[in-house]
């Protein structure tokens, strides 16, 4: 007798993560690999996605009566899943609903947007403040004095812009860099991205390239990490565009020069990825300091948080002090005892570090934690979360609402009610874990208090869409819909 095929634990976890919008790029690649290797895996994914799309449509029609019904985010189809594959493998499903909910380009177009601010680190805005996820129409100008801003055009072109900078969105696959540093990553299908600068423009041919446009309209520099671009100079009357290939760089014309001059491509001058705020630590005993390079996370004077989070290991990590250093010199410190382990043994794991006005400058920034002597041979591991911005000033309104996350293969939804109570669902089933619990916010930290326990659960916000667990080994939650 032939056994019925069933999805294994890994496939179920990956599909749940894709539908919930929580997968990393590596996990998306793994799901793609599983689907390509076994058509039954794709059928499993499509069948669940179809159910999700139909459920979302039904729920939207009855929103008044289903306000607190736990639901996942709308299905977001990866680019590699073609419409033909959907029609073949998911015949009979509401394909039009899935495509409508999943196509980010159509979503942006429907809202009159040509791009979106998809991420930012340490941005100090100048004229107008934007938040992660905000849509940008044609003519929108993003201007900031420091930090990193990630913009994604409707075409899929991703830009990482380093301040001080000013960038104007001029189309679904075009923009104007008035000044600043820009790295553009243009995926297949988005070839033709155009970025203008003071005296010319760069036309992409499917590549990753960098543009540095000085604030004084001086000579710009263009370099290609991979692929090919064409450079069109405003003063060139020949009508010819100069090609530039992988590893090459040029400096544009100035008042005293003409044409393009070849220069060495200093790739280290450009930041190509948004730096992570979650840095790993591995402790094996002893008193040696634990250090992290945070040079791309400190962009201005102000207050920062160093949050030490335990993930695994039989022993707690005990610290006595944390320091913030610039080029080897201490500029801020917080000295107090900290224990990081299981929930009941985590105490004092948030360090507050201040960079005084006038003390900030570009350089090598390091975070250093000093352990208390522990038994050799013991071990523990976790992450250091380096936060600022909304993590410091979030209030109750910022936390109120549903938050979704995945842990050990299960889907969770936490709902913080405006009256100070909270609810929990596990795999779409209500749980009594938060029965009689209450929550409050102090100093940007949300605490869930339990009547029968003196140990609260604690949370921070990284941005308006990301909830961090401080003293639980769970991964970050995303704001639910």
C-alpha cells in the first residue's frame, strides 16, 4: 500500500515563514531549492497560499466582526515563482487574489508610489522625516545629514544611500542623486535603472555599482562592483555613452578637466549592505573582554542601548561593565552587574551608553563588554542588540496591537490591548498563557507582568514594525495586520 505524501517539519517551517513574511534570504533560497527538487513541495506551498489568499479576502469583507481574528500577513510571492507555475500547480485556487496581494510592484503602483523606504540605520533627517515602509512618489526627496537609508524602487532596484545625502525619486526605476554616496543593486528584470547627478547620469545594464556625488557639485566618482554601466556626461556633445565594467572606476569632469578619468576603485569607501544590529557572542569562561565592531551603527551623538540576549547554553553570562570606544578611546560606559541566561536568571541586561555632543566623528567604533570570572569549560551563546532611536522613546501607542513571530516551528501572535491586557494565540489557537497578565511601558521598554511571578517579559521596538524580545530567546516579532 502506497503511503500518502506528507510535508516534513523543515518544509512546513519554511512555508509558514514565507506566508508569515519572516524568512531570511537564506531560508527563502532553501525553500526555492526544496520546491525545485520536488514538485509536491511546490504543490504544498501553493495549496496553503491559496487558502491564505481566500481567507484574507473573506476576512476583509467581514472586518467589522473579525477585528481580533488572528491571521497571517498577505502572501508575498517570490520573484522566481512564475504565473505559469501558479496556474499549473494551483488550478482551481483564487489565483487572482494571490497575485493581487503578493506583487509589491503592483501594490506600489496602485498607491501612486515609485519607491519605498525599506530600511534605515542611524538616519538624521533634514527636511522631512520618513519611516521604514513609507511609500515615495515621483518627486519625493529623501534628505538626511547622516546614517544609511535603503530605498527599493518599484522595479526591484535596491539603493543603499549614505548621508549626508539628498536623493529624489523620479520614476519607478530612476532617480537623481543631488549629493551623497549611493550603491545600486539592480536585479534581473530591472535593467535600465538611471540615476542622474550634477553633470551627467549613469545607466545600468544589470549590475551593482557605486556613485559618489559631492555636495559642492564637484567631480563625481562611479565604480562598478559587477556587471556594466554606461555613463553619459552632460557636456559630451558626441552622443556617445562611456562603458564601465566590473572593477573599474572613473572620476567625472571638473572645471579644469574634460571627459572621464580612470581611477582606482576603492570599494571599501562604500557600504553595500545595511549592517545588522544583532551581533553574536560566544562565551567559554574567563575574564577576557567581548568586543564587537559597530562602526556602521554609530552615526551621531546621542544615547544608545547595548542589550545582551542569551540564546543557548547551560550557564549564564555575567557582566560587570560595557564600554563604547572610538578609535580605542572610551567615550561612554555603563557599569552595573548583569546576568544573562534563562528568563529567571536574566537581570540588568540593558546597558545605556551616551555619545556626548562634540564627541562623535567617523572612525572605528567598538562595543566592549567585561565578563565576571566564570568556570572554565562552561559555555553560553547569544546576541548583542545595539539599538537607538525608537527603542529609547517608544510609548504605549507604539506597542499596542498584534505582533507575529515563529519559534520552534510554531506560529505565535501576541496582542497588546490598549487597556493594558494582552492575549496570545499559538498556531491560530487562543492560549491562556497571558491570562490575568498586564503590560506597561517605562523608558521605552515594554514589560509584561504576571501576578504569580516576579519576573516580567520585556520588549523593545527597533522600528515601528519590529518587536524585540529582551529576556526570552525568541526571534523578533513583526507587526501583524
